[in-house]
C-alpha cells in the first residue's frame, strides 16, 4: 500500500510539472490548445477509419454525389430513383458538404478521400466545440472536450462518412453568435446551414429556446431577486443583461423590450433560412423535398407502417443511460449545481438546460438524436458548474482536501480507484467504436455485380433490387442504371404506397403469383438483383419461378433475368371469358 501511494504521488508530481510547463507556454503560443485538440481528435478519428469499410451505406451515396458535382456541375434532376418522390422533386440538401468533398475524392481514390475528409471534419468539429467553451470562459474546457471526444455514441455518429461533423462545426459557431445576439451572423449561418444540411429547422428551435430562457430569467428576477454579490460572481448575478441589477420597477417595460429583442433574434435566423431556401438552385422543388424529409420522415415517422432506417427507432431509456454514462453523470451534476445556484446562473445555462431536456426527449423517440444530446449535456454541465462555483473560495477547499487525503490514505485510494478504472472504460468504448466500423460495409460491396449490370443492360434501364439500403453502393458503382428505392423507404411509400407494397412483398418473399408481371411490366425491369441477405426470401421466390433465369452470381448478389412472356391472343382471352 505505501508503495502504491508513493507511486501515485510521483505521478501527480509529474502531472503538476507538465501542467505548469503547459501554462507557461500557452501565453506565448495561444494556438497551441486548439492545435492539440485538433490533433487528438484527428488521431482518434483516424484510429476509427483505418479499415476499408463504411458503417453506413449512405457514405457511398455521398462519394458519388461529390463525383457527379465535380464532373457535371449542379444538377437538379435525380433520375436514378424514378419510383420515389426524388424522381420528381429532388434537392441536394447536403450540397455544400458534397462540394467540400470534391478535393478529397479528386486527390485520393474517392472512398479513401471520403474517409480522410471525415477525419478532418471530425477533428475540426471537436476543435469548434472547444473554441465555443473557451469563448464562454469555461475554465475546464479541455477536460470537457476530452470527455466529449471519448463518448462512444458521439464518436461513432460523427465519424460516419456523412454531413454531421460539418454541420456541427457550423452549429457550434451558431451557438456562439446566438448567445452573443449577433443578428447578422445568425442570418448568414441560417443561409449557409440550409445549403449544408437538412436539419436547418433546429436553428429556429434553438432561437426560440433562447427566447424562452430569457423569459425564465426575467420572471425569476422579478419573483426571486438575487442577493448582492461582490467579486467575480457579480457578473453572473444578473443573467438577462450585464447592466441589470436583477430587479425592475418597470416590469411591463422590460417585458416589451425583451419581446422586441426576441422577435428580432428569431427573425434574423428566419430571414437567413428563408433566403437559403429561396436563393437555391433547387427552389421550389426543395420545399416539397423538405416536406417529405423533415415532416414525413423526421416528425411523423412511418416506422409503424413500413421499415425505416434504424436511426429513426426509439432509444430505450436504460440503454441510453448505459451508453452515455459519463455525459449523463455530468448532466446530473450540472443540474444539481444549477438548481442550488439558480439565482447566480446566466441565461445561457438555462438555455442549454432547455436544449438538453429537449434532445433527451427526442433521443428517446429517435436514437439518431443522441449525437445532439451528448454535446449539449456536456455544454450544460460545464457552463452551469462553472457559473455555480464562480467567486467561491475554492483554493482553501482544495488545500484542505489535499491535506486530508495525505493523512487519510485509505480515502485517497478510494477516490483514485474509479479514476484508475476510467482509462480502461475509455479504451473499451473507443475500441468498440472501431470494431463496429471494422464490421461495416466493404468498399467493394456490389462492385462486381454493378460492372456486370452496366455491361449487360441499356442506359437508364431499371434494376429491381432487394433492399433499399443496397441503392447507395449500386449507385456509386453503376449510375448507368436506374433503381427502385433508396436513401429512405419513405420516399417510395410517399410517392406510391401501392407500388411500394408490390416491391415489399416480392423482396420479402410474400408475393404469390404475378411476380414476373410486377417486376417486368409494373416496374419495367429486365433484371432483378438479390443481395445475399435476401437469398432465403426474394432469392427463393425468384428461383422457383419459371419466368426467371439466373444470369449472374457471386458472394454478394445474384441477378435474375425476367424472361419475355408470350402475349395472350384476343381469341384465347375471349375463350377464357366464355
């Protein structure tokens, strides 16, 4: 035991020397913390991206869109999914993301370039999070950023080769401008966000929530005036504005002023978003696209009717708490401090708390929202705790704690034991993220069968495929053909429910009779592609039909040709009628 305690003291001494060295270096090199955060984020992302796989099939779609934009310029028609709403009303709702990918898919092989872009965007998003905390003068910004960096659901979601990481870079900048009430910046951010990512309604929601936080602060000052505080904490005693004393003899006047300020704030965001929607190469078709993408898929969500993407299904409560243990613990600590020091909390603490609760509820509804929940849990905890302890004589407390632990070795060991286990938990979680990526979709998925289809079919001919998740890979390797459904099954269901159920019954092997007629005539397809996962359903159905002939097979897919059907003569039809 004495040797263990002695080693712990040695470790702490080394850590203290490194900390002092770092603190003396930063004033001379202020960029150093940001460089370290970027490097650490990039290293961790690279560790998760070293395999030739993607965890999400949409990654292939994004790589192809970047290549098409590079080679063809902006295109406003999407003929590759003629049986979905995208065939008539297409909008590239991640246009700027695809533009940003062009250098990466040009300099390197496209799929490798997409991975390198993901690493760069993730590292930049983590650095933007750190910069946001620094702009709010949060003293533990580095530790909070490190905790976010190793939160496995966040690490997994933002390392998907999709637009999320780039959207978070802009979102963190938007939060800084929102709290600072920079109206021009908010309008510009709203415009750019529409061109970058389909989640632009979130910006309006955040503006409304900040307005709600303003009213909470105003009412609380009216009914629960803060005590007079001197020293550093005095800046936090009036959360609505720096010059307010926490009380107002003209409550009605304050309400009118606050209402005008809130309207101006929300209007700035709304104007930027509206401009982004209208000043857009996809206008007005983008409006119908967003109606389907945001309202039908995200809000209404047809998971009870059809099969949708896994990210749109609920996140069970216990599973969510288990997956976000550190973030949840920090949020509980932050909430406790917030409630105990409510009268000294700034408006942004209330704002971040409201946003955190909102995303907690949204994550229980759709698990994809965990990517927002975790950073807002850390933001709320960091700001609330920082504000709660501001101005308190903590130096004496820490001095007494160190003296107590030096005398009571058993308590020191009990305190350090969880800290010693924490690195193993972090390594386990990061390794699990890497393992999930390792088990993803290989770069070569459907490459061989796509080449065969391209060589043996006419341009623009329809391929009847067995799963809507197969589309991104087929599209990447073969834009020569058109396909049935992709990106989200809701797009096809919204276009033609009857046609969707025809496709669904065949792909699940539940269609009895008229299979060749549906595939060959209703969909106009000459070839049907069956992925290896559907061999026991759709594959078995087609193999038992005389109207189909197997023409291609490999370990990933089987292709069946729809044989020409003899047309019934008029006389035979009349005889059947008699």
